[in-house]
């Protein structure tokens, strides 16, 4: 039986300190490691049975210059208690433009997804079992989608997942693109409902962030203020 949570973790008190320190500092954006993993094998990191019960929510949003609605899928799940009785929660996201179409010569795209405050409360996990802990994961085999993001953190401790090339609309419905599932793990439980304060998308490289309702870690739980 595989052992759940091959993970470098800290207590919630330590997370609270790191979270507060990050906001007080002027740290610049930093690249994060993204492990490429396969489903369903990655489930075994979270559960000895390798079976997970997931909660999916989908937020629809409009892309200027395109017909149809794009989708940001949020997937959360709870792992088995690991060392010290700590429970690890999984957060996965996917950008899907399958119902979007655009006739423009240069199609509109989604270039990035931001999960606010995620880096401040995420846990490093050896998702690909190569002996080195990773900041995030991308399911590149056994799952949906094709476009794999890179990841970085910003000075507000958010996680930013960037697509190069972008996730773009096709000339007709069904001809558009989708990202793979990507995300991270945290000792902090998910928010009870999607909220645009947690997730946002970038529709032009370096452009403004557009709030889209997704699920993220329940930050208030760290400070027992929920």
C-alpha cells in the first residue's frame, strides 16, 4: 500500500506566519516547479486506495471577439490523513474553450489563470516521485486537454499559471482548445462555494486580470476567522 502525502508540510501556524510575512515583504515574482503527472496514478499521492471523490464547479465567462462561453473548471478533493494526522486537499483547474468560436485571423485566447493567495498556503509535494518536492502539478497523461502551463508566484503570494501558447478559440465550435488539469495541494480546506475573489483569467499577455468564480483555499481558516 502506498503511503499518502509524500509531502513537505508545515503547521497552519507556520503558514499564517509565512502568509503575513509575504504580504509585508516586497518579494518579486518567482518561478515555481510544475510536475507532469498521469491520472489516475497521481491519486495515490492523496489516498492509499488511489480513489478520490472530487467536487467540480464550472464558471462561465465571455471572451471579447468570440462567440460562446469559455469555462473555468475548479476541482477539489480531500486526501486521507497523513503524517501527524494532517489532511491534504487538492486543487485542480482547467480552462476549456470547447464551446467558443471566433472568425478572427488572430483568435482570442486565455493566457493565464491566477489563484489568489495560493502560494502562501500551498504544500510542496513530490507529485512525480523523483525525490524532489514540487510546487504544482499538471496532469499530462490520462486526463483531458492538451495545453500545459508553467507556474510562478507573485508578490501577493498568488499562484499564476501561464500558457504559451495560449488556450485559444477555433474558427468553429468544437475546434477550440483546452488546457490540462493543473493545480496544487494545501493543508487548508476549500472554500464552500466558488467566488471571483479567488480565481481570475488573463485574456491578453500582461493584460488585466478578469475575475472568474472558482474555488480556492479558505484563507480565513488559518486565522480561525471564518
